[in-house]
């Protein structure tokens, strides 16, 4: 399978600490590793704003901003 990564690939930002990624599930924030529930931020400024808003909330300590790129993995085989 051919893999191609383009510089212009879409970039999102996610927040993570030792508990996992910040997720948004059923209207509530939490932590987990389910990639389909991660709360992606469209800009680094929005991620920083979330950190600032939750800095005094227990459990939201040590959040790190992680860059997530969406890439084209190549041709998909049809079933």
C-alpha cells in the first residue's frame, strides 16, 4: 500500500495528559483514548483557551497540546 503525506494536510490540535486525551462524549468532557471521541481544536489558540479555562479544574492538570494531522493513506480497496 502506498502512503503519501502532504504538507498541506489538515491539522487539528488535541489535548492530552497522563489520563489520556480530552474527549467530548454525550455532552460531557472527560479523558480517554478512543480516537473517535477526541475533542479536536481547529487552532492552537483554541486549545490554549481551553487550557486557560480549565487550569483550576481538578484532573485537567498538565495538559499538553498535541498536533494531529489528517493524511491520505492511499487507495482503498472496494468490497
